C-alpha cells in the first residue's frame, strides 16, 4: 500500500492521488496537462517530492511547474549517478 503524505485537499485536487511512490513518468504525463490548477500542482509538489507547503504557497503557477520539473530532473540525475557508480548500464 502506497504511503500517502499529507494531502492538500481542495475540490479540484481531490481527483489526484499522488504519493511518494507515483512514478516520474506519471508526473511528467500530468504536467503535460496545461489545465492543471494551482492546488493540483501544489498537491503534486508536496505529496510526491516533499516540498514544504509554505514554500509552495508563495509560488505562481508557472513557478510551481518549474519547481516540479526541477525536482524530476534532480531525481533523474541522482538515478543516473547511482547507476554509473554501481556499474549498472541502462538497457
């Protein structure tokens, strides 16, 4: 059972069930939807990446998207570093 972090509950974010186990590909697919509202973006940033709500509440919608994209990029970079360090190759 996935571990859900504190949810930011608003009517437009209730449909998104985002938690720490949501894949980066799923998050990227969600970000392609330009109709995602501010609260939905906050939900993604907080529940998947653990970004503090206080920090997120001050960001514009565009900056929220950028914050999520940066978090995705950082995790992908860490994954690559881990694979290289362990000698693992990508198929």
